[in-house]
């Protein structure tokens, strides 16, 4: 079975790229097709993989203006000739699912989300923007293409029930749910009493709503440590009180695992499609205080492995922290819950899903062949 893998772009290393690492280990001979590659942005071990880029890679200044190339990305993926493959595993939150395949190639899409900037968060992305007049017709065209691209997929696998709901709403398709892989073995409960600080691990971008965690810590006078970096860093530091520390990026996995295990609780105020960090915190035996919307309702067990709050507001988060402090949580229960999302389970379920779709494709192909040999009703050969 010849397999190829697609990914929207390789310009950073985040959740999608971690999934790609697991898929490459499962299918090491599969080449990877992507629109753009920045070698310096990915780990060194990935740079020797068979990665094939689109014509966008040759455009001057593509690295510094890659988001401006979004209208060209449908064309970039449609230019890839994948006719030699039996299966194409398309991993996508943008355009990578829209490759064109032949009748004998099965497109299985592991979807992180339908593009937010085209669908449920379109108005949030364009609200107050002077570029809205220019973006609106482009977004309209991309939305039509995205819907057509979804029809090219034989089988959707969503990273969460939240994303599966979006696939159903926007594409009118059902999606199997297989949670992303979390390397839970990297994390171990410390066995010691937690220290007196709350923890956030996230990119410092607006939708993560780290401002809520900071405002809550300021109001309650609680210690908050923030791991991560991003364009929001300056604004967030300006609003932080004396109990808030910014630790920056921590590439050392062992140091990060120790922080998870030592914290009082992990704070997760964002509306996310899945959220690996809350699962990592639970793998380290620590409870989570999270917004009770999105995938957090699938990964956090209320009053057993954490506390959920209803609204993305400071008052709601403050109430959740105060409620958390009145409860007791078992590190072993947190750990057991996290193990539901272990990378081993992801690989087993994903490989089984691929094998099922390959078998169904073979049955369809066999049916076409048998059908072509069946004489039409009423013909001499049929009597």
C-alpha cells in the first residue's frame, strides 16, 4: 500500500506538526506534501524527511508574507500529482484536504478544524478591519472552494467531538473522532504536595485569553506562572500584577514536565478544538481549571480532574478558582483520565481506521468491476 501525507504548511512546530511526527513513524515511507517549508522552524530530525513543497516555496518573500498567499493555497495543493498512491492522509485546518485524487486513491482527512477564518469565526476575524472590503470576496471564494474540497474526502477523522460538530454543520458530513496523541509517559505525578502557584502553558495569542487568567490572579492575589511566547507578550506583561511571572518558552521537556507536576492547578481559559496542555497537566497528576466549552468538556472531568467555568469572563474564572480551592483532587484520577489520550491509543485507533477505509475502498472497486461485467437487463446476454 502506497501512502502519502499532506499538511497545510510547515512554518512552525505545534500540535499539527506533532501529529505529523506520529504519522511519519507509522508510515515512514510516505512522502509529505506541503505548501511551504521553513527548515529552521521545525526540529532537526524532521529536516531529513521526504518533504515536497509546492510552487509557493519559490515565491520571493514567501517566508515573511506566507499568510498573504492563502488565496493561492488551493491551487498549490491541486497541483500535486498523487495518482500513484493508494491512500492519501490529509491533515488539515486549511487547504491540505483539497488535493485531487483518482478513483482508486482514498483521501482520509484528519481534520483539526474547518478553517475558522472562513466559518464560525469569520466575523471575529474581520470585525473592525479596514481590509474587510478586500477580504470578503476572497473569503467567499475560499469558502466555496473549501466546501468543494470537503467533498473530495472519503472519510473524515476529527480531533474532537467539538470539531466533528463543525464538520457536520459546515460540510454536512459525519466524522469519526480520534483524539490527538499525547505522550503521557513524559509526565509523572511528583508525589509531593503541590506548590503555591497556578500555571498556564500556551502561545501568547489573543484567542488563548490569557488575559483572563492574569486578571483573575491579580484580583485574587494568586501566584501565576506563564510559559510561552507570542505577539501578546507585551500587552499581557503590562496588565500583570506582582504575583504574575512570565517564564518565556521552555524547550526542555523535562523542565516543563516538572512545572506541570509542581503547580497547584493548570489554567485553561481558551475555547479550543482540543488542547494538549490540559491533558499533559493531568498526566502529571494536576487538576485543570478550564472554560466549560469546546474540547475541554471532553478532556476534563468536572470535580474529579478539574473545575469548569461557564463564561469567558473574569468573574466566572475567579469563581472557578475559589471553588477549586475548596475541593480536593486525586492525582491518580487525573493521571488515569489523561491516559485515555495516550499516543499508543491514537496509533491503534488511527491505523484501524485507515485499514477499514482501505478495505471499504477495495470493496467499492470490486463492486465497480463486477458491475461492469453485468449485462444490462433485457439484453441477450442477460437471458
